[in-house]
């Protein structure tokens, strides 16, 4: 599970667009701001993209997210995850995206020791 943290327009959906392409999805990636979730498919996995920015009460979305988190062969990316914090696994990647100018972003990847293998070593 990947939690994406940034201000509005910070690049969260652009990150998911790159992630979808990187895992082999040919689906068109768009922001799920109004639909709350989108799915992108590959031959090997499904990428679920949630955006809870407009959600004031998680309601049924909490249950949907919990179901998806337990599925094998899935990757879950969540924007504005604070409203469903109680459902999220403790062991997750948190990527903080900070715009440095119009075209560049700085990424800070936070992760528990158990997920260290997912993060490339700087050389």
C-alpha cells in the first residue's frame, strides 16, 4: 500500500500515472477525485487508486478499501488517506511529494524496516 501525501496539484495523480505505466497498465489514468476510486489492470495485478479529498465521512468506502487491501495481486495507492487511517496497514510506503518548481518534484519515501527491500539503495 502506498500513501501519497502532497498539497492540491502536487503531483499525486501524476505519480500514479507513472506507477500504472511502470507496472504495465495500458489504461488511461485519471484523478478519482469525484469517483473516489479507479482501477487499472495488467496481466498480473490490479492497481487501485483512491482519492478521499472530497470525502467528509468514509462510510462504505472504508469497507471497500479494507476489502481491496486484503486482496492478493493488488497495489493500492491512496491520496488524502487521513480519513481512513484506522483501516490502513501500519506497514506501508508513504511518499511525500513536494513541488520544487512548475516541472520538478521532490519525493520523500518513508517506510518501516520491513519494507526496506522496496526502496532502491542510493549509489
